[in-house]
C-alpha cells in the first residue's frame, strides 16, 4: 500500500508516470487514511462511490502516455463547489440533499485532466465562519490536536491534506477561509487574485470577495493546482486575465529572486490579540528571510487596521443578497408552518419563515440580518457606501506599497488553533481575520505558508506566515514561498 503521507503532488506525478505506483494504489492510500481517521476528525461529509472508477480511467490515460499534472492525483473538494450529479450542501441543512446540476469551472478543469475527487469536505455553513464549528454536520477537528479547531471556513479541505486523506484540495476564500485553516493545519493555502479563477459553480457568499484556491502540502503543489484552475471563463463575467497595477507584464519578476523586497507593516503587530507564540514565530520568520538574502523593509499601511470593519460591512451585505435564493421554493429544504414537515401550505410567508428558520444556522442568520440592516433605507450610505469608499483607500495603499516592495508579509492568524468551543462570542471569531481580510478587500493574491509550531499543552500546533503581492503576481509568492520552505525546483 502506498504511503500517501510521504508524497506531494509533484512527487506522486513522477511515481505515477514511471509506473512505480498506480492511480488505484494512490487512491487506496487516501481511502485507508480516511477509514482510519475520518470518524474522529469529521473531515469528509461524503466519500464518492466512483473514485476507484475514476482511478481506473486515470490509469488508462497514464498508460497511454497522455497524463497531465493532476492525472490520477487524489484531491478533496469543499462542499460549496459543484460537481454535476454529486451532493453539494455547503454544510447546511437547507441543502442537505441537494445534487448539483452542473460542474464548477475550477472542478471541471481538474476533471478534464482526470484528477480524482475523493469526496466533499466539511466547512462552516455557507462558508460563514473561521473554525468549521458552524457546520450543520458537526465540527471538523484539527489533525494535529483533535481538541482544537481546524480553522475555516475551508477547515475540512485543510484537515484532509494535513491528515493525508488527499494530496491536495480545493477551498474557497472570502476573508481568509483558505489561508487561516491552512495555517492552523500546517498546510500551504493560496488565495489567488480576484477573478483569476472562475467562480462559476461556487456557491456565492460575498461575490466581490470570493475566490477558489488550492490547499496543499507544498508551495510547488499549490502552483500546480493554480495553473490548472486559473483562466478567464465566459460563465463568470468577473473572471479575467490579471494585469499588474504598474502595467508590467504578469509573471515577470524583473529581478532575481534574491533581489525581491519584502515589506513588513510592523505597526500591525502592535495591536491587541496577537499571541506571544505568533509574534515570536513571525520575528524568527523575518530573520530567516533575511538570511535567505531577501531585503526586509518596514512599511506603513495607515488604514489597514480598518480592514476588518470594512469587511464586516461589505461581506454581510453581499451575503444578504446571495442568501435570498434559499427560500424553500427553488430548491433544497421546504417547510410549512408545522415544524419539520414537508411543504403543504399556500401561505408563502410561512414557507419562507419556517424553511429559513430551521434550514439556516445561527451564524448564517446573523449575517443575513446584519447585511440587510446595512443595505436598508437610511443606512445604505452611512454604512455600505462608506465601506466601499474606504475599500478604495485600502486598494490604493497597497498599490503604493507595491511600488516600493514586491510582497507584504504578516502573520496569517493572530493565534494558533483554539480549543473547540473556546470562542463563544461572534466577535472573538471575527477578530481571527485581522490579517487575512485585507487581501480580499484589495483583490490581491495571498499565500499562507507553514512557519513553525507553538507548543501548547504538550501539543505542537502549526503557525503560518502570509505573503501578499500585487494583482496577478502569484509567481512572486511561489518564488519566495519555495525559498522559505527549502523546496527544490
């Protein structure tokens, strides 16, 4: 049996093409890990029943010598990304038995290479949360310490990679939902440039913020998946081929890798809520980058501390609009005035109230209410309008910073993973996004890479650092990330 825990996608590709392992053996290796750990960790909501058939087809392609980067590679997919004929519930009761009628473009591109989707992973309901505690189907536990959260909202995808239940995974990122769980689980998580990956087939949360991206064991693997799923799509009008803000061609580094300048907004580290372990790890990471030959520059982003406030106005407003479709009429759960009984009444308001009341969890309802409030008459200009204006200020500050440095470096999260149930108030959870939401507000690419561990109660909990670059400059993130982790080219 193949030891999947020893392999990256890049390494598995070589073994598959040299016939040292088969796609079936690789897939069975992942299944063995799932059988051993999934009951405790609650990572997969469903393992697809056709994965060995997928492996057989992939092996045929490999035997013909026609394999591509992801042919025969076992991957996980977040429960809000559609595959035709498969269930996609967004970890919500309201869509518990919903089957997708089409396939998301990002997933389709992987399937066209005969990549193998093992199953759908747990998440915060409709991607609303940072711990996967908001799933209607139970919390996903951190493989490094089952008493801790895996992060969110893509907690299942990150935990699947960390627990060797897949060689990589797709997640979605609206305010840190790929990067934070990647940090908590010791993985690499990429939030691409907004619009560089099609959102077609992703259940919308915040339409101006959402991005599909990879979670992997290595930076090279994240690059592989990103290069497969990126590109303009006629089904997503916001998708595009990224152009750098300075007009330079996307993908050209201009300088050698060691000439790249890393900007550190040290003033951000002065705010409350950042743990001692994270601060110490960040300082060590900066020193490591210096020793690797990178220039470190102290930079100022004067209004970046307002990013969280801006995000928690814009995001709920877009949530309010996007969630209106789940009304008990079009698809999914339908309930009338009698709790937990099928639709029988002609009273439309009762259908709406009962379906959304029982079908949606408290965090989803909270964000709908908040978003509806900020969009309501008399409050739109005071809240949403001002937040959108402030968003432009943040974008301009980043553009100015990227004229001086190639990337901006911060911690990924202010703390390591916390104990399940420890954060009881919504505000405590929202504050975990202080470093990640800025990339979504500005639409820029960002990557979380593992940077060490914190010893907490005799457990080694992963910590990550975050690199952000200008629009379309994922290649710079990959370059620095590979150097930091010592990955060979």
